[in-house]
């Protein structure tokens, strides 16, 4: 019984993962709720399919009855993670997902003891989010074991699939989550902005509520964490506008309209578009003496990276490489995991250095 089940396989990212799993020789089952779409995908990839509504526990249990590991690719994960993960616990299946929703990470961590008791692993964020950033956090933390602050920054991207767009609309909030002295706290949107060098000069980035403020603390133990995304003036203005409108946008009638709008969004970027949109991650840690260590990771775009990381982790689980309970990618598989993927490279940005008093890097921790 060494099988992989991909739930939400008919979505854009789900199809990419299913095809890569098949091409990698993994015994794979595609699953979801839309029978017609599943049967079409099943025929195209020559993979078996199983139909199960995410809120139908009996059908979910039946779909997972002979499965070793499941990857949840069905967003929004705030709706699908709990029922699918609980089905995995009932059937002794390892649960993975490619989500990046901070509240979902907090939710799943609450099942840690139950997962340990039944010998199952729960690992959200096995896609670009959060594998790339989590591994970079582990890497720079290992170079400075006494680090007290961690900052992660991602280069901008204009590639957004239909599923990601729908999730983004649901996650609009008035504040941003950061970690301070080991605790999550909220700051205003646009309050934290700083510069990072993504390899072609310094660019402004703005703080965002990324899951790493939770997962990177779990991986490294660092007490102060912020995550940034590169943003030009227009992007920062739109982000601020979204924060101002966050409350009315959560109203049911508005959400219904936005959901219809999301359905008209393109399913996902083409292979050519993805090839032209690589990503860069900057990670930096700082100790109590203001010494700073930095590194950069160059990767393919997130939609191309996610099948590589999700299937690689699933293969390791199938090979018996897993730890029971709630886990993070770098904590189990190490900081060098992304370096095993094609098109990924990492570079150190000099030796540890002291930040100067007039450095823009001080604006966050002043």
C-alpha cells in the first residue's frame, strides 16, 4: 500500500502535481469532487480516480482506505484542510498540502498530539509556499545559531492562478501578522517596509501575512520573524486599498460577487509565462549584537517549483522518511531540499557583518 492520492487534482496546480507524480513513477490516484473533470484527467494521464466531497467523511475515508500519503491541493484550505486531515488521521494516512494560509497552519498544529498518537505526519506547505522559504530560514539560522531576528523576502510575481486569486480575496485583512518575542502579533498594512537586494539592486518590499511567521518559528525557534514581498508603488497602493476594504469585502453578498469574478480568472499561467518568471528569496538573520547573515535562493516560478517539492516530499514519505505529528519541511528534510530540484541555486551574501546605525535595516527593529 504505497500509494499517493492527490485531492483537488483537477485544478491548475493539482494537474501539474499529478502529471509530475506520474512522470516520476509514483503510484498515483487523482481525487476530488467533480466526477466529469476527474474522469477526463484520469483518461488523459492514465491514472485511477476517486470521487469524494470534502465534507462527506464516509466517502473520504473510502477514498483514503489504501493510501499511504495524500496531498491536498484543493483551496481554499481554510475549508478543505480540516476535513481531509481528519480523514487522514482516521485512515492512518499522512497528510500534506500546498497551502500557505497562516490560520490553517495554526489549525493543523493543534492536531499534533493526535497525529503522533496514530503515527501519521501532518505537513502543510509542501509547495513553493513554504518549502523554499522554510529551507532558507533553516539555512541562515544554522549559520548564526544565536540569531534573534529572521527576515524573509520574496521577489514579486505577476503570475496568479484562478485558485490563488480566489484565496487571496478571502484572505484580505486590515493587518499583517509578524512574530515578536515568540508571539504572533498584528501590525498595520504598509507599516513595515524595507529594502532587499534580489540580485539586481535594492528593491522595496512590504510585510505580508505569510505562513512562515508560524512555520519558520517552528523550524528554527527564532523569536522575531517578518516576511516581505517585493512591491512597487502601485502594488503597495493596491495592498493598502485592499486593507481599507477588507471588512466590507468579507460580507457574504460581496464574497459571492468576488467568487463569480474569480471564476472568470484564467486557470493558470502558461508554461512560457512560467519560464519567464523565476523567483528569488532573500533570507537574513541577526543576533543581539546586530551582526547579520544573508543568503539568496534562485528558483523557478512558484507554479513550476510546487510539483517538484510536493512530489519529492511525497516520495520521501512513501520511502519511510517521515516523522509523526505536525512537521515543517526543513525540520524533517533539511535546508538543502530545494537544491535537489532543477533550476534552483543558493548563494551566501558575504560573511557576517554589523548593521550600521543609519542602515534601512534598522527601521523594523528600532
